[in-house]
C-alpha cells in the first residue's frame, strides 16, 4: 500500500483520540461530547467550524486558493444501544452503549485527514461533514433539512465504512447500488375482542394478522423479479395476554429493503394492497405506519470512477474490488446520494466479528488507510 507518510506518522496520536471516543460512546442525536471534541479539534487545525447542524452534527470548512470547486467528506459519529463484551483497555464506560459499528473509527479517520489537509496546498473548498444519528434515526436527513448543502455545498461527497468481510482485499467499491434502502412498517390489525369460546362474536385480529404475515411473504417470492433483490422481514408480532381472550388488536413490525427504487415502490404498493384486501375479507381495520430509514445508497458513476483511481494509487489495484456485491443492509448516506454525486466505499476491517456485535473491534490500522483515502480524494480534486 502507498499510504501518505505524514498521516502514518500521526497514527498513534489519533489512535488515542479514537479510544477516547470509544470509551465514551453516545447514541444518535446525543453525541454532545463527541461533537464538542470534533469541533475543538477542527478549530485547532484551523477550520471554520459550524455546530448543531442537524441537531448534533458538525461541519468543518477550509478554503484555499480561488477555485469554485468544492468537495465533501463525511463520517458518522453515533454508537449503538449494546453492552460491550470485549476486554479492551478502552472499552465503553457506559452501560448498554457501545461503538459496535466503528463510527468512532470513521470520525477519527476524518479528523486525521483534516489535520493533514490543513497543512497542504489545494485550490478550492473542503467541507467535512460529521454526521449524527446514522443508526436508523435519519441524521443525514436532519443535516440536509437543516440546510447542509445550501450552506456548505459540495460537487461530490465521499464516505466509507469498515467491513469485516474476512477477505484478502482492502478496498471495495461499485457503481450503482452499494447498499439497500430500508423502510420500517408498523401495522395495526384492529378487530373486536371477545371470549375465546365464542369467536363468532368477535373479529379475531390474530387470525387476520397471521394471514397477513403469510401474504406479505408473497411480495418477494411472487412479485419481485428473481434477478432483483428485496427483503421483507417480520421482526415482531405482538398481541393478546390470556389464553381465553380474543384481543382487539394485533401489531406487526417489519423491515423492507430493496436495491432499486422501482422494486422499493413495488413492495410498498403490494403491502398496501394486501392489507386492504385482508381488511375487507375479514371485516376488520388495518392501519399502516411507514418510516423511511434510508434510501438506496446509490453510487454515482463519475464519483466512483474518480474514487477508484485514488484507491488504486493508495492500495494497489490487486487489493481493490470494484464490482463488489451490494449489501442488503442500509446506510443513511443514501440521503446524501439523492442530493449529490456520491461514492460510498468499504474498507476491510480484517477480522471475523461482524458489525453490531457486542464483541466487535474496530481495526486501528484503518485510521491511516481511510485518512489517506480522504486526503487523496480532496487533494486530487482540488489540485
């Protein structure tokens, strides 16, 4: 690998910062101390700093020269509601809160790049987006709705995520869908309760909801093109409390994912049609509440071509995979992708414990790798 020597020299300093963030994890929109640390470091490095963008987001801006070119680099800051089970000397000090997805590493790698880039000559505007609440709370959307791109516009935006694939590759990228959309649904099946001995006098929501669970599985198996990808997963079915009482309400919660907007739209239409039909057939009411967790992380071709050249320079072409299979997991960087030309990459974490696991460990070697990637993107574009 051909990493930037000055960044490698700073590795030890920023490992300590990463461990400090790891010890003090904060959940989405609660990243007060993390955001304060980020803002403090950016100010030390000489950036214009803007806080409370999207509640707890931070933006650092550095302008040099007279070019109108602008590039955005993004990292997420939030942790997960999980009890850490590692034996690390810097393990989480907070009960049931842990950086189990590596966002502490993402944040620190962008800070490392920020320090290096502040000492370099370039021509244009560098925007650093430190995003809150990536884990299902819509932090990217909150920053955008708070005027992120009106105030701190970028021609391109780049981000990355660590991935413990256990592969011999170091870097992964592809054109088109990199990660799936994610929509959550809460469906209330409302009947009429009654005595278990007289079901004819009730309108049984358990029976109707059970039919609904089965019918929803037909969406992917009988409606989605087999060459496309979609997931409909029922995660909760809650109702009743006694053996001889038919309840009034049954609630289903599910996750729906797709790799393109057409399939995403199709699954939504089928959910509403199936619910409407079952409600009519069983003389009950069905209420649907949909929440958009993240759109498809759709990489832009131009941005991918540019990022691929940078990756080959840094990691060597043999260490890169440029047609990586998209993941059905989601990433709210997808909101950025809807607004700007973006490229979202994966860097190999080089272990076999997957994300969102209580024993997950971020590989500190990625700090210099990711920071070199961020820095090369900026310097190559703003040359």
